[in-house]
C-alpha cells in the first residue's frame, strides 16, 4: 500500500508541476517582447531537493553553471518573474512554494552576453520543513568573472540513523535542525571552459526536539551540540556541456578542497575534498548517455550533519538521504535518456553503485550498495530543455519515488 501511495502522489505532483510550469511559461512568453529570444539554458530554476537544497547542506552539491550561454539570453527585467514550486520526495514528502528571479547585466555588457540574476525561493513541506533561499549570480568583464552563491535558512524535522555503511532504518531517531547557511564562489575563466576560483562556506546550526533521540542527546555524536562551521578553499571546474539543464553532450569536471578551522572562528576543524566528473554522450538526436563518478572525502573533527551521505534525489535514487553517512563516499551512476519519446514526453533508465566508509581502505565489494530505476520526463520548455521528472529507484530493501524540476545530473 505504501508503494501505491507514493506512486499516486508522485503522479499527482507531476501533473501539478506540469500544469503550473505550462501556465508560468505561457505567462512568461506573453510578458516577453515580440522579438525577444527565450531565456538562456542557465535560467536559475530551483532544485528543491538537489544537493544545494538538501536538509544536510552537503558540500558535495553541484555548483552553479560556469559555461557561456548556448542560446539567446533573456532581456534585462526591472521586475521579478515568479513561478510556483511543487515537488515530492521521501525526505520531504509533498512540498509547495514559490520561486522568483530578476535578470540584469553589469556595466556595459552587451545584450547578447550572459545575464546576471538574483533569485529567491521559499518552500514548505507536509513534514513541516521550511526552506528559504536567495541565489545571486553575477557575471562581468566579458564573462571572465563569476560570483555566485546561496544564502539559506532551514527548519527541518529529520532522522538520524547513526554513522556507517550498515545502519538500520529501525534505529532512526527524530530531531529538528535549525540552520542558517551561506556559500559563495568566485571564479575566473582561465582558458576556454576552464575556471579557477575559491569557495567560502559559513553555517550556524542547532538541534532541537531531542526527546526521542537518545544517541544525539548522549553527547557522543559530534555536531549534535550545534555551533558554527567556517571554511574556505580553492575550486577548479571544466564545463563544456552544451546545456546546463539537460546536457546532450560535453564534460563537467569539478574539484574543490575546503578547510574549516578555528583560525576562521569555526567550532569544527576538518577538511573536505570533493571530486565530481560527468560525461554526456549523444547517441542519437533524441538519445543521451550520462555518466557520473563522484568522490567525497573528509578528515578531522567533522559534525555528523556534514558527513558524506548516500542517497537522495540526485545520487543513488531509491535510498533515503542520510541513512548511510561517513567520512568517505564513492559513487558511480549511469543514465540512458530518450527525450522526446513522443510529443513532450521522455523516459530514462538509470543504475548506480555507492558506498560510505570511515576510511578509503575499508571499502569492499561486499559493502557496495546498488540502485536501479526508471523515470518519465515532461518538457516544460523544449528549447531550454527544462524537464519535470518523475523517478522511481529501488535497491536491496529500499525504494523511493521523487518528483522534481531539472535532470538529476
């Protein structure tokens, strides 16, 4: 019965998202000047359950796109454009909210250049979770320089299952996370699609409602006492994707190394290395093979809500995000996409392998977890490749359904 309920909710949310997206797109088309071109592929639609919006603020999140526009960009707008948000996942259940964005250009940037923007989103879920975000993205000097970031607030009733690759769902503890968080990236286009830069992260968090969380309230789990984490470090990005929302070809490589420490006023001293490599291969005009390898490694005094986490709606779909967490995480996934299959509808199949461990040398074939699944796609905007997705993933003893806007990776 639970599977039927999730499938029904997923289908209902998909229909609502398609309808609201169609209305929003029509309104945007009406508001656009007759000779104006459609928005650029980098339009900042929110990924409500993607890593940047994740309840745990995983540093393994994807970064804002750093490629030049591959289509005409929207004209500057003195007003805000808004659209509704409707989504579903195991972590949030049903979520509703709104998203607004304003485009502009800095200095004497020509009309055909990539626009800067300021965006904001607020989402509330049926689990009483609150997500509030502001996203700035500023381009200048002929698109050589980029500043992007995220300011966020979260109130999240969530679950803690323990730490490691063998935690049990039956051992979960419920708590409420309150947090303010910011991340800012400065990047410079050094050569072709190569960007070098730096990242800054700052977060305050506090745990509440620990009456039914004996492990978190025992004082033995680092991070349960709350506090501040503050870190900086270099980033390196190669981004040659032909489209940042639903790539049909190209490469995306990202490496970042962040150091959090008392010299910055942080209550936690640790380091994080994240590597993300994606390859998109066009098999046919309507068929794409997408492959991703993701590595996340932490060392030091790491708070539990910053440990690398397996699962969610981006990687290892079908697993509850956060049930398995530790200092080391390795994951590989592949997805075959057909878009469109007919009309505006498409379909995908995907598979993934992943594992978490305290140390890299503790990884083993026996500890690997697998996930397979399939999904449907609806094109809200064919030119921009903005897709609503309904995905269902399964693994040994687990499964999940999620609905979201934009491809998983």
